[in-house]
C-alpha cells in the first residue's frame, strides 16, 4: 500500500472527479502495477477501484467481453511499454436493464425462482446463482454503475403465494447485496398499472374504480417490499411503466396521480430515486394536458412531463435506430426525433427561461429488441453498438448547442435482451460509450472503431483487421438495413416504409402481422412474397441481392482471420464468425424465397429454387447446433428450449433460433404445401396474444384453441390465431 500510494498519490486522486481512476506501472519495479479510483458518494457508488483494477487487467491480457465468459490469458507477460492511464466518465448514470419480461439467460435467477427444463428437470436457483458474479464483474469492467431488471408475476405464483413470499424476497435481497458488494446499485422495474408480459404491476384497472386510498395503499406496500433495506428486498432504485400497456392507458388524471404517489413515496419514505419509461408508441393523447409546443393534448407517453420532480424520466427508443434515422413506421414513427425533443425539453426544464419541473433525465435505448427483429432470428447486428454510440454523441452535442449543463441528461440505461450470437459485441460498445463517447472523433465510424479497442486488443494481432471489418459491417447495415440504399439510390420517407433491409431479414410472427392490420406495426413492414401488384415490388429484389452479396463477403473475410486469433479468444471469435454467417444465410434465404415466388417463376423453377433454399437451411441448422454446444448457460435449454418460464412466452429467447422458426415460417409461406400456409397471418403462431398483452389469458385461450380444433380445419386455423401449441 505504501508503494502504491507513492505511485498514485492521494492528492492526485483528489484532483479528479467521482468514479475517475488511475492505473500505473512502477518505473523502478516493472512487475509492480498499482490501480486506484474514486467513489461517488453522492450516488452511493463504490466503483473507482473496480474500474481501475479491471482496466489494468485488460492491459495484462484479461478480457471481459461476454457477460458470462471472462477471458483469462494463458500467462501474464510484463508490458513492453510503460503503463500509465487516467480515465473519467462523461455520463454519470450508466446502467443496463436486463429485460426479464423476455425469457433470457437469467430470467429465473433474477425472479428468485428455480427453472424447469423441457424434460421436467429442475435447475435450482442456487445453481444459477453462480452466473451472477460473472455478470457483475463484466458490468464493472465495462464501467457500468447500475444494473436493473423487471420483476414478474405469474398466475401460478399468485395462486401458491410465491410472488410476494419471504423466500422470493430473501433471494432478491441476496442478489441486491451481491450487486452492492461489487460497488454497483441494483434497480427493480415494477409497473404501476401496466399488465402486459407478466410485469408485477402494483395497481389493477379494477382498483382504479375504488376510492383512491386503495391504490395508494397497494403502491406503498409494494414499494416497501422492494426498497426497504431491513424488511424488503433492498433495491437501491426503482423504475416503472406508465399506462396499462404500450398501447392502452387510463385517463391522464388517474395516471398522473399514480405516477406522483409512486415517485413521492419512493423518495419520501425510502430516500431512493424513481424513474419512468416513456415509450415511443403513437396515437394516444391526454386531454387537459397540453403539449408545450402546440397546445394540443400531449402524447400519453409524455405525460410524466407534468409529474412530480421526484419522478425521473427515461425517453425510450426502440431497435437499432438513432434519433434521425428513418424508422420505417416502427410503432408509427417516421423517426425518433420527437423523443430527442422530449429528452431535451426535460433536460432544460427548470433551467434558464424554461419554467418546467427539474428532474432526472436518463436515455433508454436498446441493444436488442428480441421479438422477431434481431437476436431471435438470429441476426448479427453491429449496427446496434454503432447507433448507441452515435446517440450519445448527438445528446452531448445537443446539450452543448442549447448551453445546458452536461449532466442535465445524466446518462443511459440500456434495454438488453440476450448475450449470445455476437450480441455481447454491442453490449461492450454501448456500455463503454457511456463512459467515453469518443467526442473528439471526427465521424461515427472512427468513434466506433475506437470503442471496439477492448475487443481488438483481446483478439490479438488480427484485432485491427477485425475492427475494420466490424466497422464495414456496421456501415453496410446502416446503408442497407436502415436506409435501404441500393446502387446509390435512397428511398423516400414513404418508400422506406416497405424498402428497409430490416423489413426482410427480421422475422415475422402472426401477432405482429395481425397488429399491422389494425394499427401501426412494431417493426418495419415488408412487401409480401405474393404481393406482386405492390407499387414497390420490383425494388425488393435488388435490395435482397445487395444484402446477400455484402453480408456474404464480410462473413467470409471475418472467417478468414480465424487462424490469427489468440487461442484463449477463439470461442468468442467463432461466435462472431458464426453469427456473421447466419445473417448472410438469412439474406440468401430471403433472396431465394422472393425469387421462388416471383410472378414469372414457373413451377419447376420454383421447386429448384426451394431445393436450393433447403440447402441454405441445412447450413444454418449445422451452425445453430454448433453454437448451442457453446452457449454460456448450462443446460443450454435454459435459453433454447420450449419450456415453462415466468415470462408470457411458452419458449425461451433462443428457441426460435434452435428451431429456425423464422427461416422455416417464411419458407412455408412460399412453399404453400399445407392449407394453413395460405392463411398467412395465423400460420405457425407461437404467441398467446392475450397473455402477452394482458398477462391473464393463457388458460382461456388454450381452452378455446382445443375446442375450436374439434370443428376441423377452419376451427383449427382460427384457434391457431388465439394460442400456440402446448409443445
């Protein structure tokens, strides 16, 4: 300690800000390395030393890239250069939100429950607990300071009392204590009245018909259960949701009363902050609460603008899009500039001439959407990390242009939905970007290459070449998947609704298609295989050809570097290569299916093309089997099985990859061998719409499905729309 205090003097640390760190090599003893850092007492964080230690370990050959797979070098070799680094964070709020409303790696662990495998085997909670320290070490190494997850409920848990049991609470307290032992803060996400996807909501719609004190009492009881350090689960902060779902809500007055009570009680009773997610769905307004820009009723998602100052806001964007990108009508949005406006309005509230309410503002983007769009296909999408970095650079620039305090947007909480199939690349980039968004870089690609440095360093001599290819892949995905640019031609704002690459490579399930029939779709829409009369149909084939060629070449180039990768990093690099190959195969499959269903394709030509397509599916099947053997949870059915779990889904998040569901569903819609393939919206349904949306419908829809099957084929087709098969 004496030696290290000489190498890194305390007065040097005192001159630095909260969470800053230093690591340094002794000039007199090259085998002596010292690391130290500052706490942030205002935020009750003890992170500086952990940041310093893991940063030093990275210089010595360790890597913290996949959250469940820290990489240890075969030996530690003394550095050939003098190690000396000082680093400070740009943003003070750096969180990951593990979205356990999706059936992810840690869904049961983070609910305090055991896991049931497809064969009925029970994986005890205590066994899964060993995964969590790895995740927390990853969080520290990637310079996060908070971790939050959604608490769920199920009909079974409510019936047997587990949902609010002392057993569940003690297990959650064990988890929050472990989070704190790594110097981090633990957050719980519990909706106020939102009932979708099994969220453990505090107030039901029925309660709103009773005297207001009933709802207030329910809110107090739940918050005490979650936040109290002595009698509760000991979470450090609290996040919540507005409305009954992303698309339905109570009156603005009722919702605002609940929002205020939640925030004021959380802060007043427990002294712990509370935040609310502000979604990007469209078409809902609040009469009596004017939009400050227009004077018209405000969008329901922005209602927290009128809430207590104790309620922080979290403006939410979805999927890979940055604010100004064309969102191709996702959730009814042309782009997400409106969310940037809301963020900046709240950031400026209470400052200068703005008379609004000063509150915490935290950006809430995604590194995976999951449902149909990305990791569950699977698609390898470095564009996510590229865009999250771009977002933070835009936010910083906007704050400067408006002469606002740099901390008036405190940082980001990243919606995270799975770590396999190369998604850890995006998570590393996005986490590191909130510490250092590379503000001195002259463009987005330069900034992205800089943030890839921890990955490049770990890979060894070929790291710079891999970085170059990942930058090229992100740039190509920006051009093809988001902007739909082909041969230099960029679709208009109307054309992009049907001509973005994402529309064709992402999966399609019946629920999404049915939603698209009655409201805005939750992902970019595509021109159907058989929609030959669509005005833009002729422009689909060139887009598919461009994606197939581009992604195939980049996948090949990545694979060609395998022999140059350090042995201890080969498993993770194989993940990158396999993932890149899968998006190339997906592009090839979709290109072939549109060719097979083209109006001038003869029946014999169609069969030949489908035979070739089955060859693509065979290759994809082999890659999936190989990757499953290398998933980072055991048994891999925890994330690849069709099995009961606490979410509203009957399967886990990579079951659609295991089965190649989206590949085969598209193939079946073109092959049209069975009569159900002609009824496209309901073909191969795997979701229970009522359970996903309302959390209570599974038993009813299972019953209706079985009864309708008795009516023969028509009844079976209708029943398929209501609920998935049981296995």
